[in-house]
C-alpha cells in the first residue's frame, strides 16, 4: 500500500478500528464510516481536527450512501460488525444482518465503484472447536459453533468469491482475542464492571478452565499492516494472535491483582460442558507459522497482553 493512499475504514470508531485509524493517519488520507451502534464517538475525538481525516455517519445496511464514501478510495478496511458473540443465541438474525448482509452490500458497492482491495477482520471462531491446537489457516473443515463465527465465515466466503469473480484482492485476518486501550466488551471489561459492583465476589461464566490466546491491540494492528506488505496473493488469509494461552481463572487473578483487591471469591456459572455461553469455544490457540515465516511474530504473550490491557482500562476509568 503506497504512502498517501486514500483509505476507507468501516467501523473505524470501534475498539480495533480506532487503533488502526491512528496508525493509518500517520501516512494516509483516511475516511471512517460508522453508524455508532457499537463504536464510540469518543474514540474519534483525538483525530477530528486532522486534515487527512473524514467522518461519514452511515449504515452498511442502507447501501445507497456508500457510493460517496467509496469515491476515490484505494482500499477498504472492513471492520464494521456486531462483535457480541453471545447475542446470536438470543437474536439469531443480528449477525446475518450486521455481518453478512452488511459485508455483501459493501462488496457490491466496491464492485460498482471499481475499488479492488479489501482487508477484513475475521475471527478465530470460524474454526469452531478445532481438534488441532495450535490451529493453522489450512485447518478444516471449518465448523463454527456460534452464529457469530458462522457469519464471519460466510463473510470470508463472500469476499473470496468476489475476489475471484470480479478480479479483486483481499487480506482476511482471523484474530485471537484482542485486548487493550479503548476496549468496550469482552472478559476484561466484564470482570472490571462486576468487581466495581461487588469487590467480594466475582461471577465467572463457564468452568474457568476455558483457555484462549490474547494479543494486545497495537500488536494486532502492526500485524495487519505487516501482512499487506508481505503477501500479495488474490486472497490472503492470516491467523493473528499470541503464541500461548491463558485460562479464564488466570485472567480473573490478573484483574483482581491489578485492581488491588484481596479476598475475592469466584463463583462459576456455566453449562454442563464448561462453556460460559452457547457458542463459547473452550480452547483456542492459533497457529502462527504462516505470518512468522514472513517475518512477524508477537512480542508478548497472552498474560502480558492482559496485564497491559487491564492497566489501560483502569486508567481510562480514572480519566
């Protein structure tokens, strides 16, 4: 990607999107398209006065407004989605609309506008409960166990088919759990909120033995941009995460310690299989050999990422 490119970020007001925006503004003209359903205007405040930044408030489910947003763009980073994995169990249509249909609308608008390049943030949940740990990109069959994972896999398929049918190019990133400053959902935000309400007892969803990989958000963005320069296939798929994992009880211990609390008891609330909710993958560790072979590897492990993220979230509380 050439310096000074014109970039559109869908979902740029979100957690990962705002960090990507911050990096791209160092070198490119960047437009953010967001409907603020899950993103925050506060995340964009530091960038509003930048001459190379533009904000468009729009919804990908209303495609009539996409032509203006895409005009003159060199590339699209597609991060807009509903990020709540648990929501699919109570509202089965939400990920169909906000992930699959929204992605189709964007791809169609890109085709009509002649925009050929798209980077897409997918998820480790497309693998379901993989029998191979760490799980490489060529693992299959892909059998997601959540509607969120299914929707992201469907988006991957749409992107791949558009690339081959309409001569487009894509970079698809299957993320581990990404944590850090500006985080708005997930286990760390959940634990901090619960402990603020009751510092004597922490409710933990699941058995506490669910074990997953975590990566700090700035490292995630670094990997995303690295892959753009390092791989030039028609469809480029990469796992992005750390090289180790931690279980939920270990995460609770880190949060309690960082908050300076003592004597906190844990109460586990899960189903008979030890899941925290329907669709909760109990073990996840991504294979990173592909991205490592190109020259990138994570600097820190999961525990380090969690500690850094908790510190950042606690600082934000006090600001």
